């Protein structure tokens, strides 16, 4: 698989707590130069990135990140603000407490509310697979599908683990036909990226995609 094809599926990511504008600007330039699908950056940099790069770059940001236990009202507000400042895509974290309580109706409602706040932008729903049983993952596939989200995403990259090929196969078997998959967390090599794309993943969240291909 050629590098250009792989990069066209990558969300080039920088979400460290200590991220500076200089670092965010660097990955935005790389996103444009290497033809990345999007950059995924902290909310506070969305307006600055969009003003500088405009339509040359899809800007994604995170909502309820990384723990997901914000109230729905807060997540909706965050989403509206991000959209108002120019975000093209939204990556939200679900409430894992609701999952562990078995309240999947609440999870579905929250995803639906955030999707409405996206005003037509793509919504990626982070389910944090490392904390879930297979049964919970299957139930969340239904939540994401019924709520009308665009992607189901494996991980924040801040949990106890990231994407696995086994989880991708499980998600593929249970999401609706309109839902795509984003694999993220611990994806650092060319082989891993190409492997996930070969499995049918549409997006890959990674901070080291360029280095994986030997680029400076």
C-alpha cells in the first residue's frame, strides 16, 4: 500500500496536555503537505488552525476528552463551540459509567444530542474498547448506529490500551452499514496502519504516521 493512500486515511493527531500552538501548527502544516485526512487537535486551537489553513485542512477536535464523564449538556456546548470556531469533524468520548450501568439508552441519547450539535459535521464516537467486554462493545455498536453517528472509534490513546485487529473485526460485524471505523491508540508502525486499512478501517488516529514511513 503506497504512502499517499495511507496518509489519506490518517487523522494526524496531537492531544497532549502540554501541546503548544507551535507544535499544533507543525502538525497542521504536515497535514496539508502530506495529504492527511484531518488533523485532530485540542479544542482551544481549532479557531487558530482553521483561520490559518482554511479549506486546505480538515480540522477535527475532541469532546468530553479523554474520560467522557462530562454531562451531556457540557458535551453539546463543547461541540457547538467547536463547530462555531470552524471544526470540520468531532471526536466525542462516551460516558463509560452509563455503559457499566447498562444504560445504553442514555448513551444513545447523548450521541444523538452531540450529533445534532455537529450541524452536519462528521461525528466519531470513542468507545474506549480497552475498558469494555465484548458484549458491551456489541451494544455500543447498536448505540452508535441508532444515534446516527458517522464513525465508531476504538480509543482515546489515553486509556489502558488501544486498537486491536480483534476489536476491529468485532466492530465490523455489528455496526450499521452507514457507520465507519476509526482505529486509534498505539498505532505507530507502517505495518499496523496498512493492516488496519486492509481490514476495512476508514480512518486511523496516529501521531507518528510520518515517522513510520521514514519521513523526517
